C-alpha cells in the first residue's frame, strides 16, 4: 500500500516538496489525494500542507507562479508544471460562526494538529516520502474497513461546517462505505444546520452524490437521518424511486429528474432555481422529464416529432422510460438515432419557407401563421420530401381551402 502511494505522487508535487525541503521546511501531500492513492484511485487533484507560514511559502516558491488565494487562512495556490496546487500552512481553527470559514486560525509547526481539524479520518492523512504516512486518527484502518468516521467529536465537526453532513453521505456514496454510528447520529442531530448553508454548496454536493455508484443507499441513509427536507424542501423525493438510479447513467441532471419524476414541472423548476442551478442544468432536468412524460416513438414520424420536441434530452428521456416504467426502449432508441443521423427531424426554422412568405403567397393572416407553420412541419415529419417551397405552398393552400 505504501509503495502504491509513493509511486502515485507526481513529479510536480515532488518538486514542490524538494523546494520546501531545501529551504528547511517540509510539505506533505494531504487529504483526498492520499486517500485516493491508498485506494488505488487516480486523484482528481493534489493538495499540500506545510509548516512554512504563507508569506514564507511565497518567498520559498518565488520561482513558481504563486497566487495568494486565502492568505488569512494560510492558503496559497502554486502553479507547478501547469498544475494548480493548493498549499495550506499547518493550522488549528477557531470557531466557525458562518458555518464555513473559521473566525480565527493559528499556524502550527505540527502536521498532526493540522490533521485534527479535518472532517473525516480517511481525509486526515498526510504523506511525505521521507516521513511516510502521517495518520493519527486511523484513516488507513477506516479505509480498510470501509468506514466514514468523523475526526474527533462528530457534532463538533458538523457544527463547524454543516456541509460536512452532505459530504459524509457523498463519500459514503462515492466509496460505497458504511457510516460509523456516532458520525451518522451526529449528522441526524445537526441536520437542521443545513438550512444555514449556501444553496450553491448544497447543489454541488448533491450533484456529486447523485453521480456516485452508491447514490441510492446514501439517499436512504439521508432519509433516515432526516437530511432530505433540507436538500429538497419543496419536493422531497419518494424513497420508492431511489433504486431506479442504478438503472441510469451517472449524470446528476438525469438522476435528479428520476427522483423528481412524480412532481409537476413547475415544482421541479422551482427547486432547481432555489438551489441556484444554472439555466442549462434546469433545462436538462425539466427537458428529461418532458421527454419521459411523452409517448415512446413507434415509427419514423413519431421519432421525428419526439426528437424535435426533446432534442438534447431525447436519450435521457428514453432512459427514464426504461428505469422508471420498465419499458423496452430498444426500438424507440434505434428510431431516434436513425432520425438524428438522417437529419429528417425538421425544425420550424429549417422549413423551406417562412411565415412572411406564407402571408405574402397564400394570404394567411398573421394570427394564423404560427398554426399553419406547425401543420406544415407535421407534414414534413410525415414525409421529409415535402420540404420544398412549392410543395409547402401547395399544402398551405390546400389547408386553407379546407378551412382547417
């Protein structure tokens, strides 16, 4: 295990460690990167901690580009071989009156004191090639046992930053670990403090949790701990839907749509807006649900209509049909993909004539133009060869002559 950890430390981190060592200081890889390497995973990024105060860090690493991203909390970001690396001075934290940042920090020489302020034992380990693993809270043991355990008193950890409650369930989902009994109890007791957390942070944790392989089990735990009302206040998901996540790709918007599939579109949109989701994310969630609530295409015509109405969310909507209703979507998926390849799902803007031409050529009133365009689009979906100017004019005259 130690060999695997040592082999996984990249050169751009080792060069920073060497620079600090040459100046009589020490830098450790810390937190999630150590955890992931011990698990045989490739870390998303590498963070470091050092016994050098932030101003000294900036002097020692002057040969690099150094960005003072959080000097008051002892953090600088260093660009090493093009990689941004956060380096934080060993510190102890005071109270967290804003439930996010400590009001005061005290720098310390001891890495063990720095690890004491971290959230979970599996994230409270540090590594240096000469020192080895620093693991004062049993992180390796908990990794081996598959356990999420708070460092020290769980309630104190969650009071400092209530978002750690969601992180607890998110790590359980990501790693498919169990949550230690007192840690889960502390999460349940402190769950109301999530009401004080910025909604953007809640959305970020929720999306990461939904993308994890153990999302279903984590949601059941969150329900039992009374956490869900603080994440979904307008629309608590039905627990009967949790298991459906396993039948869907690990995409947050799609899995959120599954959880909210029994809610009205307005309710779903209101929840997403309360969480300050982006317009693009909201469009995906609402679009998936609209596609799910549409009938499955059964031929080329209905596939063209389905694709035009739900473009960008069409396959997600079909996946929801399968996951939520147990429907066989193979034929529908083949039809939609074929239509997408042959580009016969004609949008209004791709018709061979426009509304102004219809008004000039066939005398349709402006108030009726939109309705006529939709009729012509429907005819083109039925027979793509109709999408010629003269053919569409003939169809329009015929439509008007019948007084439709």
